[in-house]
C-alpha cells in the first residue's frame, strides 16, 4: 500500500483553506475600536487588582515573619 493513498492532495487543501478564509467576517472599524478599548481597560484593571493584592500579601507576610 502506498502512503499517499490516504492523504488529500495539497491543491485541495489550499482550495479548502481559501474557501474557509472567505467565510471570515472582519469587524468594522467602530466595533474593532470598542473591542480594543475593552481589552486594554480590562487588562489595566486586572493589573491594578493583582498589584494591590500583591502589596497586601507582601505586607501581610512581612508582618507574619516579624513575629
């Protein structure tokens, strides 16, 4: 048996890729801007929360270590 018998030719793979690429719906500029702002704002907020928790835990661990 040949190994190539079960594989699809590359040409059909590229046709399938092209067909799937055409199905992509790209967001408009307004939607993209809103989503980008939401991602950046969420990232900044989570960063601030993590930093606050880090400072609190560091202070708490230092207080425990001094006992």
